[in-house]
C-alpha cells in the first residue's frame, strides 16, 4: 500500500499565497464575498449589484451587507421577485457597458433564469462574433447541510457545465472566495459563482484587506500527499481535508485537489496529482449520474491511463431529490464515505 | 364595509390614416412632405428586401426567413422616430427596423442564410442581434433602459416582440421591472394576429394587448399598425417620454402578417383566404401611396424610379452576401470566451487537423 512520502503531507500552495505588504483580516466566506464586491465597486463604477433583498437587507446571507449604504440604490439594486428578470436585465446592462453582479437567492431558484443564462448570456459573444459580450457574474448560494426548507439545498453545477459560454467557479474558503470573485467581476464573460452556503460562516481565515485576484481556471492543491488524490470543490473540500487527516493517522497520505474553477477545468493540476498518486476519488454533493465527477473521472482516465492503479472512485450525492432536513446527513457525502472510497482505491 | 373602485383605466387606440388615404387632420403629426415621402420609400424598400429573401430561399440561397410583409409601417414609423443613440432590441421579424438602424442589408441576409458574422454589426450601431427564443428579449429592453438611465444618457431602448410573446412570463417581468425602475424603454408589440398557427384570442382573453400596461403602472396605447402616421405619432410620444425621464411605454401596433410565419410554415393550413384578403386591403404601403397621390407628392414615374433604385440596392445586398469569404474552423471556437481556454484550443486543433486531412 503506502510506501513513501507520508512525510510530505502538509498544507497546499494556496495557504502559502498572500498579498505582500497587505494587512489581513479574519473573515468568513460571506464577508470575503462582500469585500470582493465592495472593493470592485470602489475600483470601477460600472460594477453594480442586483438581486432580491441585496439592498437594505444586505442579502439573506448578509453577503451584500453594507453595500447599499456605501454605494446607494443606483448601484445596489433590490429587484422585484423575478429571477428571469434579474438575469435578463443583467444581460441588457452587461451588453451596454455595465458589470452586473447578480444574486440568485438560492441555486434551487435558478430555473426561471435558465433561459436568460443559456439562450442569451452564454451565447451573446459568440453569436455576435465578439461585437457584444456579457461581463456578468451570477452569484448563488448552493448546496446542503443547513437544514433549510425544500429547494434550498441543490447543487446544479452540471446543468451549467454542459452549457458552453458560462464559466463556473466554486470557492471553498474565504481567501479564494475574495480572490476568485474579484477575478470573476473583472472577467469579460459570464461567470456563475457558486457559494457554499453550508460554510458561509463556518470558519474565519486571514484574508488580505487589499484587492487581489485568484485566477480563474487554476486548481489548488489544498493538501499535499502521495498515495491518493481526493478531488473536490466548494463545501466538500473541507470534508475531504478532514478525511485526509484521518487517513494520515492510518498512514495513508492523501492529496486534496480543490478544483476552484469547474469551467475552464485545470486539467494540468488534476492530472499532475493523479499521475503522482495513481489513485483518485472525486467528491461532490450533486447527484452521481452525469455529475461533474463523471467528467473528472473521464479526464483522469484519458489523461493518466497508464499511471492509474485503481478505478477512479466517486463519492457523491445520490440520484434522488435532495431530502428535507431529517435525511440531509444521509444524502451528503461524509468523511467516512470518502475514507472508504480512498481505502477501496488503495486496496484495489 | 364599503366597496370602492380603487383603479380604473382606459386604453386608447390611435388611427390617423384611413384605408382610402384620407387623414384625421386634428391628429396628423408634424411631418414635412419630404419626411412622408421618405417613410414611403423606406416601406417600399423593406418590402422589396423581404421579397428578395423569399426568392433566395426558394432557390436554396437563403435559410429559413421570417417575412415582414404587411408590417412595414411599424418598422418605418418606429425606425425613423429613433435616433442613433437609441438602442434597438429586436425579436426576429424586424429586418426593416434593423436596416434603418444602419445594419447593412447583406448582414441581415447573412444571419438568416446561416452565418453568425451577420450579427457582428458595425461598431456604431446600437442594436442587439435578433432574439429567437420568443419573449426573452423584453427583459433586455428593460436592462438596456436601466443602463441608459444609470449612465444619464438621453436615449431610449426600443424593444420589439410579437403578440405570441406577450404570453411569455418574461414579457410581464420586463414590463413590471420597467415600471418599478421607470426606465426609458419603449416596448412595441407587433400584433400580427397569429403566433404561427395560434390566433390572438387563444393567446389572451384580454380585449387588447395595450391594456396590459395598466397592470404594471405604465402607459399603454394601441395603434393601427398599418397606419404610418399613427405609428409615427405613438413612437414619437413614447420616445419623448423616455428621453424626458418619464419612463416606459407599451405600444400595441395592430397589424397582420400577410405571409407565412417563416419559409418553413404554410399559413393556409390554419387561416382563411378571406381573412388574408381583408387585411391585404388594409396594406400599409398602398394606403400611404393613396395619401401621397392625393397630396400630389407622388406619381407613377417616381414609383418606377424608386422601384429601379430599390431593385439595384437589393441586388447589391445579395452580391455582398454571396461575396462573403468562407468561414474557418477557428470561427467555431474563438468567440466563445474573450480568451480561448485550453480545452477549446485542443478541440479546435483536432477539428483543424481533421478538416485538413
């Protein structure tokens, strides 16, 4: 089984990255998201925030807290309760020179906006051969684990990952949340920014006070290991790190790759890790069949065929409707399921 | 407890130019003779442009084409009332408006012939590409209006759609938001009575589409869409309101689609010749011609001069269309994002290799 390199376990490169000479504050993901919008709104007066309850209320998760006081109602726009209008108006704003940051209150409510996202936002650059484009960010809290009512727990990334033209970004920690959202706002194409609501306020980490970017399309090795690669994004990265810790006590050295951006996918970092470890476990909350784990598995199989020592394992949600609060824990990938899958790969 | 009326509304209809070419002088807009002649020339040009596309389609030189025949007065009237600073957000039956906005004729042909380059409009033309999904463009009208308002521009967004699209939720969301934000947007419904095979009375139980504006707290008006003066007047009023900062307007222009929904449709399957003939008698072009004749502004000689001129112009558009250089395989990939991501570069390389093999 494990033969070497247990000693290389440790924090990944991202933790070592920081903005030189910048003071830091300990922030939650929700605060880091708010700071990214605040800084970009300061920097560029074409950046607008719009959505349901984003103004006076500061957002139901307080991710836009304080913005309306600072920038006024022309730049922090409470919208009627109409998701298609939020995205449709944003298309009109973005194509004519603004940089709207639209909020969909929960990913479970994104369906009415999908026509606008798929039929227009994703296509405008291509169908006008670059004459018009849509520099728009659509933020939305996603995922389970907070015991909410129905339709508040979904992870629909796969829908958007089979739709060319939309970048998909999912931070797993406050540092990345601010840096990735800053990049997303500065990006000239539509970016779907999925915020892991389960860990919005679960922990604080030092975040530089100044604006900085974490580039889109670059994965992070969140933990260095040698025997098996755990691949994940968003809230599941923390669960993978927990699992890696436990595996470490058993003498199994697990590397954790946090994809951060799902489209475009950083295949190089992913394959580099799997070529090294020879084993991979993909972890996501979304249902298993046609989940993005299937694509990750295909990429690994295509790109690291000869190095693979076991089939790529998938630890995912089930192909069922996301359960109400009672059964939420049964649905969500747990540390134990990840550990079992890693052992399976090692015992193959 | 009393029952008291809390809201009452009246929807007006505007008619100025009658079928016999006579006008209601009290409502006649302030248009110089040259402007009226120009509107006539615009409509004749639009019809010839449209006819040519149908011919090209039958010859296999054009893809599916949605004809505008019968709807030229709306397009000329609104098109001429707009300025260069106004944004046009079309649905897909607004070729005439797009021409007036400054889009070269061969480009509109190119789009419908299957070439995305047809929607890469000149830099200074403020126009969205056509919107095929039906109704989704109404929301862009509100968004562009909000953009103009926030930028402090004295310009309007003018968004078009058909009667069928008023059944889509996006129509209602767009009008609602436009009212809330008081944006400089003019919503124009080309009510041509038929959404492919479904007549208006199967789209709505409402007596008019214009009255829907009341529900969103914005002004709405119905006009005879085959009456160039009524269309012009309503458009000018709405655009002035928008530019003054007094908010959006809904215009329902009642017209008739004399042709099929598209070249892939056969309207004789679902509507009577009698109905079509009745509307043919209300044709917007012949009606204005009668007015011009009566006013001594036009004659057969001018008509044949115009026909020759328009014919030559249409031919130029066809030549320009057919002179467009071929696509390259790269075109498929290079406009998806500002920069081509690695996975697309790889796919592009594999296609090029296959094509060159």
